[in-house]
């Protein structure tokens, strides 16, 4: 593979990785685009209600 | 080798980052904003008549409960009680006793882990309705030991409608929003599917912190641009249209608190056979007796007021209550010093609480006891929850404070 | 031997090949037909050809095949 | 502890943390301890840590590996016959148990059955058994002892444990014997390239397709829905599986193992034969080497019917087996047979062309054009077979 082609390919990969990470994982794009949709917020901590 | 990494990986990575920032600035942010513009949001209206004039909501589970809660705050003839696990179904609990005896309008809100931050959020959500409201707060010492509200309780009590209302209410002072946002930021890794209003409040906090380096650059960028304060426009407005209900109380009925209380206390003490801690038998055998038949022992851990989350929440709550000129009072629940042998360790905390309340001219009823000498057996049914005798003392206090009877 | 091989390849792959013509590269043989060829050789010369010897190095040309079979026969 | 023991390869952050620790350990031993600890022991130790701490059923997996080890050792020692049917059946017993049990509805009250199911259903079992079959067939005549540790490293290698790529013992063991020498600039560079592409495929592209297309398709029963589901599912499956395989290769590379590749632009294949060299290649090769070839050779030796019939029967059997291997459900089997049918049609076409010495379908058409048409037909045929595979239709 030519040098330019390889650089272009890797640039695309890194670009899509950053884009995908930000939109799929870092932010809640669903909530921004569909605000009317009811969102269920959950706590990841499984808290057991105890007496104390 | 290094050259290869530089040319084939570092360089593409840098170009990709540049592309990302440029494309974000040029296209994607526009796309989101436009998308927001084309969807005008309707105000969510919850309407109805006030029906709940006594008893308690463990949690504000549905629109009707929310409506009745807001109505309870707005109705100046009704008292709203905020508390946690001491709230029970006993007929002597204030929201049962006073309504049945003298037709008083009293609603309780909360169950275990309903702590000050959740209460503050509930009050803020009723900002337009809460000027001069009658409210009573039951402060458990355990809240301060738990280091503030936990994320699960927040999810349970900070209702989406309430958060949306707080975000959209511009007359609420920024410092309260920052306070909630700080909590969300602190616990954000513990939440799943964070809502836009939570992100907004977190954004308010982060904006207030921008001068300080508290987050990585990337995180700040993300928060500011994607999910922070930018998208307030898409958070739905919530409105409660209320029709308040007023009961006519029968002409001043005098209740002989002392004799009922005295009787309850004697019954309570007489019924205890298993221990001399003044703890009811059921609770004692269930929680205080270890498998080997010996008694459990527990000490209170000392807390540092200056860093205590719950104490910070308390100070904010007092500020807000003052600001809204509420007819507020505070009940300080004790620990059973027969069981917690070092209950005196919390005395400085209790002093700080009472002196804060005094300096703000807020009435309070302090039942906390640092040792067995100052403790009145029967106030608690176990080690931290009011017994019927305790409730009668509270009822007497509330009756005299809000209805002017002794 | 070479006549037999050329004949049998023609029968299997419908192609008449020269002694040095590349069988894999020109796709005269593929992974299916090469097995048939191996079986035919096994029967004709009464030898055993395990699968791991059915490879380009042994089967690429008729000449290579003849070397391989001769090695097997001795 | 329950959540820990759900960490299947490449499914959670915890797995990636585990992989990073493995890489750090291997590098540490290589550069700090100067390779004083033999590579294969380090590898076996790390694998054991994974199985005992993170894998769903540690004891079941270890038991399975021991069974396969002892079975193949005994077969190697006492079974001298050329016929491979019995050894393959013996080694496949766990698969038969698992796949047939999973067809029986789980609602059955028979607790014995549920317990049996629970014991034999082990993630990655079919791949493990396939690896051991190839190991047995390749090594049955080799001299010398194959130690349990080599066998364990080969069968339980964590990156490829769950769904491949299917490696071969000889190739794998050469890497293990080279040990730390294999961890070099070239291998790390390769690992990195596989890593970024694998992350992109599996966690970005496949996830985006799933989240924004696949789950949003509304089943209104129309043809349009089924068609869009068909293509979307194919793309999703490809990016997810290819991404997974790339990640397996990548972490293999970082640990010094040159895991074979599985996917290579499969949608540009012009015929079924090429397709199986480009899509799940290691499985295609496995089926070719250990199933198709022996069966075809057997049929040829027996002079069963004509050559072309023998070829087609062997092809059909091979792909039907692939269907059964995926599971004993009808949609898997039909999908496998469909792939078999594709191969038979193509094989017959090649046979006709060779025989008549001309292209019986395309005639004298421009070869570029033929290529484009072939790719188009192949892509849609694959999409349809994978759609059947998905179980959406029945």
C-alpha cells in the first residue's frame, strides 16, 4: 500500500473512532435528538435498602 | 520505527482530531441546533383537584401524587412533612394523628433514604407555589453518617418532571442549580442514561467551575458543547394546574397530649422483655441479637462537618427555606444512647444544626440525647425510629407551633 | 507415467496440459479436482497420499508430480 | 462475584482490563525479567487466571478441556485405524449434548434435563471441539508427547476462546515455542493496526448499525421491511464478527501469537468458493480440510456415481454440517443447506464451463462486466442465506 493511501486510511479510521466514541458513548445523542422520548435514568449502584 | 509511528499513526490521529473539531463546529452543532428548533416543545400540563389531605406518599410515583404534593405545598392550610424511615403507618404518626383528631390537613412525603438533597429538589420544583408554605423537616442523624444522598435515592426521588421544572424556572437562584449539578457531576459515573435536565444541571455546575481546572479538556468540551447548558430549549416545561381543597377544622379541640403520651410510654416500657436498651422485642431479636445469642454492639463514627455532604445540603436547604419565607420547623431525631454508647460524639453536629437554625430564626424541636441520662426512653421504638410516645411529643409540638394549641 | 498423468488430468479437468504447465496457477486444478487426481494416483500406483502432501510443491506441474510419485514408490 | 463471572471475551471493560494486564505481564517478563520465565507457563498461568476469575463456568471448561485431552491421547495411542468417523464422534460428544439439549424447550419440568443443559452449555464449546478435532487429525501420527500445557494453551487461548478464529495446533505451537521472540516491532505494529480497525468495526460501525437502524426497523410485515432487515442484518453481522475477529487477532498479536485472519472483503467475492476464503475463512478452511476432503476422497475411492455427483454430494454434506454446527434449529440448518446449494450450483457451472470450454452463462461478455454481475449475485445470495440464518423468517 502506498504511503499516502495508508495515511489516508488511518486518518479515516481514527476520525471515525473519535466521532463514534463521542456520539455513541461519551454523550447521550439520543436524548439530544429526541427530547420528547421519555428517558429512564438508572443508578448503576445496586443499593440495597437496609435498616441502618 | 519512531518515524513510522509518527507518519502512519500520530499524524493521521492529529489530522483526524482536527477534522473532528472542524466538522463539529461547521456541521454537527448546527444539525443538532436545527433539529432542536424544528421540534417546538409543548408544555406538559398536569391538572386536577387536591385530594390527598392526610397520610403519606412514600415516593411521588405518578403524576397524581406529584400534583397532590405540589398542592400540599401551595395550600397554606396544609402542612407538608418531609422525612425518611421513621414514617410509618402507626395512627400516632403526625400525618395520621392530627388529621383524625382535629381535621388538620397534613401530608407526609418520603421513606428510607429520602434525605435533604431530595427534599431540596422537591421544594425547588414547587418554587412558584412554595412562598410561605408550612413545612416540617425530620432530620435523622443517620443521614449525616451516610455522607449525603446516594445515587440510587437520587434517581428515586428526583422526579424527571421536578428536574425539568427546576431547569426551566429562571427565578430560582443559580446557586441551587449549581448545588444539584455538583451532586450529579460527583456521581455521574454511577448513573446510566442521564437525562437532559440532569446534564443541564451538571453543565450549570461545570460552567461555574470553568475557571478551575476540575475536568480534562476533552470532557469540558463535551460537556459544554453537547450536553451541558446548551440544550435548555429542549427540556419540556411542566405546569401543575391545581384546584386546592380546604377542610373546615372543628372549633379548637384540646387534646390531652401528656396523658396519652404517658400511657403510651408505660405500655412501651412494660412490653419490653428481651432487653434493657428500651428497644422493642421484635426489632431487638431481628437486628440486635447476633446468631450466637450475644448482643450486637455498634458505635457512631465521628464526622467532619466542614466536608460532610449532608451538612452542606442542610445549609442550602436552610437558605432556601429562609429565602422563600416558609413557615418551617425542624425535628431532630435522636439516636438511642442505650445502644449507641458514644451518641455524644454527634453533639457538636447537633449544636451546629441548632445554632444555624437559631441564627435564622427557624423553630426546631431537638430530641437528640448525648447520653442515657438526657434520653427519654420510649421516644424511639428501636435505635433510631420514633415510637408512638415520640410521635406524641412531636404532635404536641406541631399542634402548638402551627395551630397555637398546647 | 507422464502419459497416464496427462490423460487423467484431461479426464478430470477437461484440459490437455504440458509437462511444465502450472496446474494451480492456471486453475486447471482446484481444491476439489486435486483430490480426485490424488485418488487416481493412489489407485494406479498403489501408494498412500496424505492430505498434507497434496500441496502446490508436489502437484504444481506434471514433472513435479512424477518426481513426487517416484519418491513415494522407492 | 456473580458479575465477575460473566466476563466473556470482548464484552466488557473488565475483559479489556484483563487483556491489558496480560500484555503488561508478558512484556514485563520479556524485558524486565529478561524472559527468565518460560513463555508457555506464563501464557498458561494468565489463561488460568481468566478462566478461574472471569469465565462463566470455570470448572466446566477445565473439565471439558481435560476430557478432550485424555480422549485425544487415548485415541492417539490405541486407535490405529485410518477411518476417522469414530474419533470425530468421540471428540464431538460435548457438542451433540449441548446442541441437542438446546433444542428441547427449557420449560420442561424435568430438572434433570435443566441440570444437564446447564453443565454442557459452555460458551465457546463448538470452537473448542473443532480445534481439538483438527489437533487430533493433524497430530495423530506425530511422534513425541504433547504436553497438557501445550494442549491447554492451544485450546483455551483467551482471545480466540469464544468464537475463533480457529487456529491450527502446529501453527499456534510454533508461535508458543518461539515465545518472547515473537513479541517484536512487527507483531506489535500488526496488533495495533488490527486493534484500531477492530474497535472501529465492532464498537462503532456495528454498534451504530444496531442502535440506529436495526432496532428501529418496524416489522409491518411488508417485503420492504424484510429486505431492509436482510441487508442491515448482514452488514451488522459482518462488522460485529469481523471486528471481533480483528480484536482477537490484535490481542493475540500483542501476546506474540499470530492469530490467522478470518475476514477479507467478503462482499467482493465472485463465487461461493472465494466467499469462504473471505468470510469466516478459518471455519471454511476447517470444513474443507477436515470434512469435505475426507468425504470426497472416500466417495472417489469407492467410485460412487460420477465425479460431478460425488463433488456435489460432498459439498452439500459439508454445508449441511455447518448448519448443524451452528445449532440444531431449523433456520440454521436451512441456511447451511442454502450455502451448500450455492456451492453446488457454482461447482456445476465450473464443471460445465470446463467441459464445453466456454462460459455457459455469460458467453463472451466483457470480463469486467462478468465480475460485477457475479459480485452482485453473490452478495444478494449471501444476504438471503444470512437472513435465513438470523431466524427472522422462521
